[in-house]
C-alpha cells in the first residue's frame, strides 16, 4: 500500500469510518499505522511506525496498544516481545538490549516487577524478585567469576540474610547490609579458616591480629626435657579471638649462630631467623612436637551460630611445602582429604596445629639430640664397595633433610623409622643432647591461601636449656673421692 500524505488514510471504510484494513499517516507525520481498524479506531493486528525508525507490531484494542506484541526502539536497539497494557510493558515478556543483557519475566507499568530472570552482558544471571527494575526480595545470582549468592535483596543490593558460595570454595552464611557482610555471620574460608561472629562492612569484628605464645618470657628446662606451648590468637585489645578457628600454625626452633657445635651434621645452609630477639639465629636442625594430650587439631567439625554446617578442616599439602614452591591460585589444591589421609597427618605432621576457638597447643615439644659427623667433610662419589655396607651419618642426614623439606620440616614415616634405627645403632658418644644455651621458639601461620589476604605476624619465645648440674656435680664428687683414696 502506497504511503500517503500527512493526515491522509488509504484503506477500507464502512459508514464513513475506517473499518477493515488500511494505512493512516498522522498529521504530524511522526506516526504511521498500517493494519486493522474498527469503527475508526486501531483494532486487531497492526503495525505502528515512528519517524525515527522505532515501531510496534502486535495487537490493538479500541485504539490502544493492548495484548501481545513486539516493540523495537531505534535509539537503543532494544527489543521487547510480550504483553502490553495501554502501550506499556505489562505482564510477561522478554526485554533484550543491543549490548547483550536480557530480562525475561514480569512487567508492570513499563518496569520489571515481580519474578524474572536477568542475564547481563557479562553472562551473570539473577533469578528472583524485582521491583521498579531492581533486584528486590528473594533471589539467586551467579557472578561471572563463578561465585553464587542466594538470599535477600533490597533495591539492587544484598540486604538481609544470604549465602555466598565462592568459586574458590569459601562459603559465607549470615546477615548482609549495603551489599556486604554486616551482622552475625559464619564464613568457611577455602584455606580452612572459620570465623563465626559479628561482621562490620565486610570485616570480622573479632578478627585475630596477632599470635601470642603464653607463659614466661624465658622458658628454662634441662637438656632433653619437653615443654607444651599454648598459643592464642588475640585481637588488638589482647582478647582471645574465640570466634576464629582453623588457622594453620607451625612451630619451629632456632639456635644462636655462635653456639652451634663444630661438626654438627646438617648445619651448613641453615636458614636465618629474624625474630624479636635479634637476627643472630639460625634454624635448629631438628625438633619434635608430639601430640599426646591434646591431639593435633587437624580437623575441626563446627556448626556455626547461623546454622551453617562447617566441614572438617584438613591440613592441606600446600601448607606443608616450602615457601619457594609455586602455589596454586587462591583456593586451588585445597580439596578435602579422606579419613585415612587425615589419620596419617595426625601421625606425620605434629609440627602443625589447627587453631580452635582462638587457641592451639603444641604438646611435648623437645629439641632433639644432635648427631656429630665422624666422617671427614670431603665426600667421594664412588659407590660403597659392599652391598650390605651401612649408610653413613651424612647420607642419612641428607636423606632426612630432603624428607623434611618436602613436608615442611616434618619427617616422612619411612625416613623417620630409618633415622630412629640408625640412631639406636650409633655410638652414644656421637649423639649429643641439645647443648645448653638459648634457643628461640617460633610459631608462624602457614594458612594457604591467607585468610583475608595476609598471614598473622609470627610469635617468638626464648627457650633456655640449662646445664645438667646434677650430673656434672656427681662427676666432680666421684673424681674428688677417687683422688682422696
């Protein structure tokens, strides 16, 4: 049908009224309608065109856009297919933008209202309730990084109660305000750290700020004696962070560089320790921390105050690797291990403890006896002449050192057994107890990945091994008696 001049009609007429099919160009020439008419009004199926290229095609009732139809906006490229009421988007429909976002759901008076599914241009999806084009009410959103949130929304922000499942494995359940953690909530970090308490603007109110080793400033023991170290995580006010569990701590020792005995096996290449007592310390060759009572806290079943069930927290292998080893991205490689592996950890990694409600205990810590190397420093690359020849002290120590480095200074089971058998077979004169003097005990956090992006600073304690006066005095008395006789 040919386009007519403004204000003209070309089509069917009945009783001097537009009835049937026809084309009408409005006097302002901005609108043009082609379709069905009834008693002079647009009625039935038709297409209303705008001068800028926009248009509506669909159902009309008594001259109004009413029913199902399709709308195109030339200025934005957006389209809508669905129900209309008096020209407004009303009812169920699909609104899609030219740049990629799409909404399918309920509309009221031209706005997203009710239940719908929104997919943005980045592929993020939200399915739930809307009010005035905003997320409002209950809904679930999947973010482009893989995070998922399900809970309450108010005017486009997370507000109320909700659960966030991060792609890294971190889970938070609790209260939200202004689109972040606010109020009572529980988090299970992908590293195994648990915080169950109050949050303010995304940060835990009772967050630990430091590690504290309880007890006197200087601990005095006799050679070969054991000691239990009680450790607390404290906030800035010095209060125990009881809301926090799961941080992984490691205990180790250092010896003053000047008091290392000559000929000590494995002394070369020891790491320097920068402690609060100065930097003249190097790592002690060997130390044991057996579990006894209480047992190593390698797993912590916890139920949060919000009702969120918190899983057991194993010691991940990545936490026991040397710091020089490349680590996977945040959250990767920390999969939960089975029960047998957890039992093995309890036996093989006593240097590590999981914090429970802000506290941890390293029981029966002892500085192991030292082995002096009876062999010359020079080594030969020639293989041993006899197959049944026993390994040398240095060879076994090097094997033990390699084993310790692989698991964060904790012996593997086989190497430890071989080391024990070897020490039992050696001349006692070659095995000396930890020499009297001052040692530094270090407890550091090795949680991987770090909770909230950083580790707590390490804590230090002086451990003074006193000379065994009783034995020395006894020797002197016997010598004096022999002299008199």
